[in-house]
C-alpha cells in the first residue's frame, strides 16, 4: 500500500470552493454497489466545480444504482466499467489510472469492497485499481449497522487504517434498511472537504490542465 503522507502545505478542510481551487489535481472516484452511490454524483460535481480532473470507475453492481451516463455528463470523461479496453491500446487501464491520479476515492465503499482490499483480492476493475494503487486511497464506507459492526469488517478496517488507507465516516443516521444507526455514508461535502485537505498537502503530480 502506498505511503499516504503528504507534506509542506496547510490543511484546507472547510475551505471555500472555487473554479480553480483544485486545478491540476487528478482524482479517481470508484463507485461500488450501494444505495449511497446516488450521493457520489454530488461529490463528483463538487470536485469538478473545484477544478479537479475526475475519472470515475464503476463496479457492475454500482451500475444498478446509478448509470454511467450520469458521471460521464458530470466529468466530461468516459466512465470506466471494465478492465478490458477495446481497440488497439496496450495500456493496462487500472494501473495507468492510479499512476496519474493524486488520490483514489471509493464512495460508497461497501463491506465487500473493503474486504477485497484487505484480503488482497483483485477480481474486477475497482478491486484491481485499488490493489495496484500508486497514490493514496480514501474510503467512504456505507453499509448496514450490523455489517459495519461485524468483527470481520472491523478487522478489515483496522488493517487498512494501519496500512495507510484513509477513511471518512461512516456516520450515524437513517439507513436504507429503514433503521437508524452507524453505517451511513458521510455527506458529499464532508468527503469533499477530506479530499481537498488531502490533495492540497502537496502539488499535483501532473501539470494543470482543463478537466477534459
């Protein structure tokens, strides 16, 4: 797991947004199969408005909740849905993305996604992208309270924290199972604040360029 320490710039959590606040930074946003995926569209929109370049990758189950066309419209970029690129390109897509990204954000991060990363499993696009990450990784967990409190999930979360993975949330609140408890994905602006603070700890890897 890559070292997530970044230095030489102040934290900007809660800072005002603007069209150029994150200009030049690249973020890969991974969407996995939870109802909270609808919130991720708002997160992506906020980061794009900050000037950040966003590439979205989706699991098959994520596409049951939100369609790729939503994220394509928000980012003005193709949405990644498969490890296998058609055409003549020989790029290993999931490796190339993390080599250019300043941060990978998984929102929502399901128990399944967390378990795969902790167990070193790479059997689809998102899990392969995370396991081959060449930049910091931030998870925004979202799941039922009983799942969040399960010993296996707690063990996986502890392992990932110790490995340097960043976590935002989850929060207490109203869940899709119509109960109130821990496991609700943090609100998009809270995740965006965490993303800004992490990115601005150091300059972007690539030179500034338009979000295209």
